[in-house]
C-alpha cells in the first residue's frame, strides 16, 4: 500500500517537472500604461479626444498624423516621450525615451516607479476622456 502511494507521488512529481520544462514561457513585463485600448466601433475624433485628455495633465501632445501622436512631459529636470498610435481602432502607448535635462547634482535619482506613475496617470486621463466620449455618444443616440 505504501509503495503504491510513493509510486503515484513520484509519477506526479515527474510529470510536473516534465511539464515545467516542456512548456516555453514568454516572460515579457506588462506595464499598466502599455495595455492596448480597444476603441470599438464608436466614431469620434481621436485627435480631439487626446487633446482634451492632455489638457488636464502636464503632458503636451504633438500630432504627427491621424494615427500617430507624440506625448511629452518635462518635469523636475527630466523629459519623458511616448508614442501614441491608433491602428485598427486600437490605441497603444509606447515609452520612447526618458532623458535628464539639467537636473544636475541636486537631482534625486529618478526611479522606474516614478516614470511608471507618470505614464499610468497619462493613460488614465486618456481612458477617462474616451469613456466620457463614448458615454456622451450613447446618450445622444438613445
């Protein structure tokens, strides 16, 4: 009886180890700001929505084309640049660069967490404005 239990547990542990090594794992970090935003089939001017979202923040928005925008933030001696693209009704935010601009010796180290907070705040502002636009569009159609 005891040998059957040991035999079963060995089989299960062997199977578990084989499964762990047999399945490839892609461990790319997913940042909260880079999650794609599906726009659905709602029709509104995405450029105007982004401009309205950026007015409420310290970020500035530059329109490169109808599908491509660049967001900039200059704060406490650092410049942060993001690329915003709208392709197939999906909006994506990608971090382009973070550079130090005259922060000098008095500057505190800029941690990844601080940059992440700036990016999440910017994305939150975008999603809030998009939600308001969708809500207002639905209210007009009913």
